[in-house]
């Protein structure tokens, strides 16, 4: 998964704009407790929305980074 853009909002949550199979998607970095990981915090990427046009994905990405979308 190769991201075109990765940016963070004011609270520090990171989002990525990713091209997949001819469509685009927006992914969010998630940090959760995991006892088996050194430090106790596991990091993973989960999609917010996928199979969008580039324009729709960039609009959602900019709203997420600005902190105006859930």
C-alpha cells in the first residue's frame, strides 16, 4: 500500500490517501492496546472509505485532516 499523501489533524490522528486497483481510498492510523507488542501499543491502518473517485477521496481526506468529518 503506497500512500499519495499522509497528514495529521490537530489532535495528531494521521490519515492517508491511497490508490487501490484504479480507485482511491482514505485510511486512518489507529493505535490500540496489545499486550504482545513491546510498549503495549499496536499501530494499524484501517480504511475510512474506499472505492471512490480521486476528487471524492481528496475532498474526504481534506475534511478529515481539517477535523470537520467523522
